[in-house]
């Protein structure tokens, strides 16, 4: 039996929050892995207490996506948080608490208040999952309003999400600061994701690592050319990565893009002024190289995303 405190209602969270000067919020959908725990560790270093939300958010799934099968592992999640002791509490609300009017994955059937970040939310991931960032923006707004965290933590693996959420917070004057933490990877380079468990060992350890290899090849091509050129062709950068993905059996590419880190517009060229060290905020990045692919899973194709920033 876990000793981690679990809060299930907005009222409970607000009563708990009043006891502390500052809290950090780590929004998750559960199925916690080391990437999530790195966010918790960062929050603990910067705040008096940390609240980890564990909520599989229906509004960011389309009717055809994996809401019903998305891994729900609360007991294992609580066990993984035990290491942090009383510094961490969990907010695990029922759907009815977060969506008092009810919620359908069909946008046309949804009732109540929702939040959209226009423009950047419709690019890259938004082209393939047009409902997704509306759902993310809505639930993040709710979570921030519930607990008013000093800082809210996201991983760079979901890089477009971090850009959208930063715009959301800035435009709506939400009382928090977004902290973006580096992607945590498996030993093969594969970005940690709750969906990695959908793959068999051959795909996970032999095929999927080529995603990061492709991104690194694109980054390396940029670095090489930036030594002698004032700007580098985005197409040349992309070709270096696509060469690896296109040669990998089983992988289907949805996109492989070089984008502006603030507007997420596709770039024709990238300035050679990128720094060797990685700044913390999109406004300080030169470009984002990102990809979404699908590959064979145990019983269905698995969709994964990853990126590197320049």
C-alpha cells in the first residue's frame, strides 16, 4: 500500500496547497517512467512541495485513438513516487471532476468551456491530430487554475506541446512559469514514452532507436555545414535524417520538419548562429528538428514523436 498522498478533488487540492509557500506542478497521464521522475526531481529542487497530476485526459484523444487502451497504472505510479517521500502528492481526479459537463472524444458533442491556442496548435502535430492541442490546452489551464503552481514542468520530448503551453500561459496571464526539461532516453537513444510498452522487444530495441539516430544525423549535418556557411538549407538538414528513416523497415514517416521555435513555421534555411549548449526556452533556440513516425506494435501500429533543438 502506497504512502503517497492522493488527492481526488479540486477542493482537496486547494486545501492542501494553502499550507505551502510554493508548489511545482508536473502534469502527466500516468504510466510514469524515468522521464516523468526527472521532472519531479527538478520540481523538488525548486519548490517546497510538488504535485504530480495523473489524469488520462479524454479531450486530447480522437474517437479513433487509444483512449480506452492507454496504460493506466496508478499503483505502479504511486510506487515509483515513493522515493520522494512526503515532498510529493498526487492529484488523481475522476473524469467527472475535471469535466463537470461530461466529455466526449467527438469535438462536435463536447459541452462546456475549452481552450484553443490558434496558429501554432494547428501545425506539425496539429495537422495529424487537430483535436490534440485543444485538449491539452484545456486540461493544462484547468490544472494551473486549480493549484496555482509557481512552476509547471514539461519534457522537451513533447516539444510542440511546450511551445503551445508557453504561449497559453503568456497570453492568458496564468500564474505559473513553464520549465522545459531535456528529453530522457533509454540506453538505445529512444525517447522514453508511455507508449513504448506497445512495442515488442525487436521493434523497441532494434527499430525504434533509428528515430533518434535520424535526428542526430540531421543535427550533425547542420553542425558541419554551419562551420563554413552563414545559413544552412533546411532541406539538406532534413535529407540527412530522412535517409536513415526511409531505409528502416517498418517505419512510416508522418513528418520530418525543421521549424521556427516560436511560430513553428517550416524553415527554408537555418542560421549558423546556434549555440553548442542548449538554452532552456524556445525563444532562445535557433530551430527545432522534429519528427512523427509510426511503426509496428504488438497489436496495432505505434505512433512516436521526437526532436532535437538547435
